[in-house]
């Protein structure tokens, strides 16, 4: 019987037979070796794109099942489309319920940058527009037109008061009607010295003139409201012109995304509705701290919740 040495009890592979110096030079296998059936089952399970399906993978510790499955998933995910981006934006109709915007991968980050640039443009250009000579000229023209109408109302009222024998006089308490006789105003003592019949007639005429005064004041208040409305409309027109110069191109870019267009239009309308507040914030910095000014504009920020701009396929999420 021949004696067997320990070297003969095991199979050896001389290192010089291997075409590499170290296993670090090797790429991991693309497939799970020796697990064809498991691979078919895994592929079948992953192709189920409905919710509620799960895959359970079992194996001995150290067999590399986690690495192998992750490699398989990454290869399969690379063939799938990149999922969309998701953004949260302010809901101008219901601030406690922000709106979610779905965009192609990479568009969320782009929209955020575009809106930020638009707000910077708005904060810079709005004050300039309201400091222009053209705006000042239009505002002065509206005020001059109002003053002309108000003077005409009071001129007519003063004429009627004189015809009735009264002098119309302005005071801190309002408009006063002073009795007149022979073109001269009467003092209280002189009025009391008049005959009773004459005083009675004068009081009756005074009531009629007071009604005219009330009507004239109502007309003046109506003109004041009309002036305020026209000034507000002028401000909005100036602001809208500034905003549209930037927004029109942005609205065209997102023509195929109605929810984004709606947000951009609502943002523009909200800025116009709060124009006086923003003008004061940007032109009166000494009255409003920088933090408060920034807080006014913060609601227009686009918050990117899911950014898939870096992906080239479907994501593989590993939860440990």
C-alpha cells in the first residue's frame, strides 16, 4: 500500500496559472452564478409593476446574496425610465394645502432656479418702474383730473349757497354755512337780531343748502374712490408690465404643464395684489428688517421634494 502525503489530499492551483495578480483587478460577475432558476424567479417578480407584490430572497450568510441581488436590480433599473421630479409650491387659494407639481427628471431643480431668478428680477425692477418719470406723469395726470372735478363740485356748491344767502366756509369740523345779508356774512348776534320771519326763511333755505352739501360730499367721496381705483389699476398695470416681461417666456416654456403655468400665473396675481406691501418693503429698508423682507418673498419659493436629475434609470432604494 502506497503512503499518501498531505499535499495529495487537496487540489491546488498555482498562482501563475491565473491571468491576474489580485482579485481586486476583477469585475464582479454580471449574473448570479449557478442560480439560473433564482434569477428567472427574480426577473419575473421584478417585472410585476403592480403594487402589493414582494420578493423574498433567502440564503446562507456570506454567500453574497445581497450584493448579487443589488447588482441585478441596478442592471434592471438602468433599463427603466427615470421617474419624475416632485415639487411643493404655495397654494394661494388654500395656504395650508401646498400644491404638488410633477415634472420630468431635472425640471424640478430648473424650475426652482427660474422662479428664484424671477423673484430677484421682480425685487430689482419693480422699484425702478415706480420711480420712472412716465409713472409719475401718469399719476399726476389722474390726480389733476380728480382735483379739477372736485373743484367743479365745490364751485357749483358755493354758487348755490350764495344764491341761497349763505357763505360756504371750510373748517376742521367740516363745511360751515354762514348766513349772509347784503353780501356780507352775519355774526351770531346779528343773525339773532333779525326778524323771526326772516330767520325762519333763512333756516329753511339753510336746510335745502345742507342737503346740497351732503350730496356734494357724497359726489366727492365717489370721485375719491374712483381716483383710488384708477391709481390702483395704474399700479397694477405698471407692475403687470414688469412681471410679464419675464414671465411670458417662462409660461411658453411650460406650455405643456398646465399646473406649472397655473402656479406661475397665480404667483404673478398674488404679487400684484400685494404690490404696495412689496414696494414699501423694497424701498423703505430702514422700516423693515432684512429678515422680514425675505419672509415676504419666501412663499414663492419652489421646494424640490424629489430630485431625480442625477439618475440614468429607475432608482434602487436600499433600506437598512
